[in-house]
């Protein structure tokens, strides 16, 4: 036969411990702990907590880019339920940097485009950010010129950055 006694102080300790764990879970859920991270040159990039213009600019500058502080484009759009070939191709670019647009089907997102001022290329270069509830869910650097390109921000070649 096994007899075990529990003191009231032990019960209080367990109750406080459970409350702390539940509170931590709630806190992490509210602060965007689902933010995606990626590693660039050995440093972590946090895609969450991007709500204001200065936060978007700071996010872009993590990649060594300088942009005009005013967004050239700010528009709200809905991602479709079914991705076509073009959106699937763009999503493949996003997956290379740890992002995935398929989680945001039927969601309204905001697109911001900033003109880059320190990238060596013949033509206008933009950084595009797609933000959902303060989290960057897609981002790229691109040019729409004749010899244009599109790359994930995590794959910017430092040789193309002007001093």
C-alpha cells in the first residue's frame, strides 16, 4: 500500500506554476510569436512586428538596402483561394526565404512598394512588402525594366549595393 500526503503549500506552488505556463502561452499568442525567422549572413531576421512606416523601413534596412521613406505604393488586396501559375511561382520565391503565402489564402493583405536608392542596376528597383496583421508574409526586391529581376530579400548580393 502506498500513501502520499500533499501539503497546501505544494498545491499552491503547482497552481502558480500552471498559471504561469498558461499566462506565458497567452502572452506569446498575443505578441505574434508565430513570426517567421530567417537567417541572413548568420543573423536572424524577424518578419513580425511591422505595423508602422518606420518599422517597415527598419525591416528593409536589415538587408543593407536604403529606400525613399515614402512608399510609392500602398494598397490593400485579397489573396485568392486558388493560386494561379504566376502566384505559385512568386510563392516559390518566398519559400526560399522561409515564407509561404498559401497560409494566407482569402486574407486581405497590404502591399507596400519602396524605391531602392542604393542598388546598382540600370532601371528603377523596388522593395515589395506584403503585410498581414503586422507580419511580413512576402517580400522581394525587383525591377520592372526590360532586363528586370525579382529576388527574395535574403538573397541580395552585397556586390550590388552602393556605398
